[in-house]
C-alpha cells in the first residue's frame, strides 16, 4: 500500500512520497553533440518526434565569431541533417526548438535587434525561404524566448522587447500555422492584476487544440516572482495572470518552465525559488505545481530537489502519459552537475533523484530533456572542459 507524507506549507500541501517505484538508468556514455570543439558551445535545446527522431540546437562562440547549429538525428542517433547559421561578429542565437509527433519542428532566433521564427519539415528542410520576423516594429530590442508546436501544426512563440531608452521589458506572444498563415496578431502580455512588470524570461506550452499557457518571471514592486497566463487558440485570454506561488517566506523566484500534457491539457509549472536572502547557507529549491487545462491549480506544491543548491538551478520539465519528468542543475560540493527525477501524472514520486552526467569534473549545466518514445528519454547539457576546449554540448539516453 502506498503512503504519502504531507507537510503543510503556508496553507498548501507539500507532498513527499517515500515509496520509490523505479529508477532512472543511463543508457551509455556521455556523447558529444557539437562537431566543432574549439571555442564555447552552449545553450542546447532539444525535442523529439513520436518515431524517436530528435533535434538538438546549440550556439557557439569562437574567437569573437558567433555561430548556431541545428542537428537532426534519427532514432538510432545518426545525423540526418545539420543546419549551420553564421552570425559572424554580430549577436545571434537560437533560443528554443520544439517538435511535434510527426517530426515537424520550429525554432526561434534572436539577433541584436529582432526576434524570428522558422519552421522545418521532418527531413530538416526549412518551410520558408527566410526567417519570419516576430516583432512588427523596431522601437525596442527584441529577444526570442520560447516556442511550442502541436500535432495539428499550430505554433506558439514568445519574445521580449527591451526599451532602447529606459529599463522596461515587455513580453509578447503570437500564433501561426505550419501551413503558412498567422493564427493571431502579436499580443503584448498584460501582467494584470500585477502591473508594471519588467519581464525577465518566459516559457510556453500548448495542447492539441491550440490552447496554450505562458509562464514567466518578472520584477514587480522590487520582487521577482513567477507568473502564468492561459490563452485560447487565437490568443484570447482564458485565465488572467496569476502568481504561481507566493508567501512572505519567498525571497526570490528564478528559472520557470511550463510543460503541458499534449492531449488532456493539464500542465505543470516548475521553477526555482530562494526562501531567504542571497548569501552563504541560503539555498535554492526546485519546485513544481500542477494545473488543470482550465488554468486552475490542483494538488499541492512539490519540492523536487532533496539537496538544495547554493546557486540558482536551471530547470527543464516534461509532462505526458508517463507522468512528470524534471531535470535540473545543482551546485553541490563546489561544482555543477545535472540531475533528474520522475513522478506519476498525479505528482507522486516514481524514481529517485539520479545524476545524469558521467563526467563529473568541472561544471555541467543547462540541462534539457525530451522523450524518445515509451520509457526512453534523452537529456542534453553543457559540460565544461570535457571536449578538450572550453564548453561543449553532450547528450545521454535515459530509461525511466
């Protein structure tokens, strides 16, 4: 018989299940993704199709020259296509990538002034002859944040605009169709009922019918908090902005990630949180909370990491029929490593916390996860010094 312990945390149940049902097992050695090892390769993003094909994007800086890459792999790990983007000495980056069950995928990009999206067929060929600019003006500097694509070909993107004259950052979203038309106009996200927000990051997830949810962190009244807002397909508001979690004990919230079940629309938001001020002995937690497709919360809070981190972790999460899978980085014993843990769809612990990186020298960070099919997953991260020159991108197969 399965039992649970519930710790009541300022009115919300923090659920900790003592029964571990399975383990996460690593499926081989850390495998290098980047072809070029000189310089710094960083900020990987990954997604997969139903047949196990997957895509990894990453950025590179070498002697002042910036390049970005998208690598498409088949389900055996062999490269199908590599796309190279030469940024030169200008600022250029791939910020996110998403793939649907059929292998169609989308990527969002930024240069020094604009945010873009491009769509790709399952063979890796671009859908359009050039990038599609997301911002309709250039009154601000724009940065792409996140992208989602569903099996119907709906694509949802988020990006931010930073004022050229004052400390002001705004958040935008728009939907388009893989067939080549816009579903919505650009929408500036109002942070009501918490106005005056300075947006710091965002993430988007979408369900099968095109409804979507955006989560973000924002500075409001000198406090950084995580928020979320729910939308119908076409970007009409379904449920207004709300804080993900806030009490007087919360000092600051950081990285935020949202992952939505592809069919029933329920979703989880995961975020980092510091409950006391910065300084030695004050540690970051990785938290998660479940929501219904309507946007209402269900259940209590989940604290994912048993061992907290002195420095802010980066987080990625995945929610589907198999349940919730959370990966994060943690600064423990003087360096960063990457970890993962899985839960049932209802939020009970399924597996113990597992370290994903076999190479443990220096730092491993910026972890991403995707499901290849069944109980097979894949993690990617940045590892410092492992490829012989600075940072490199690695991947590892997982079985949950």
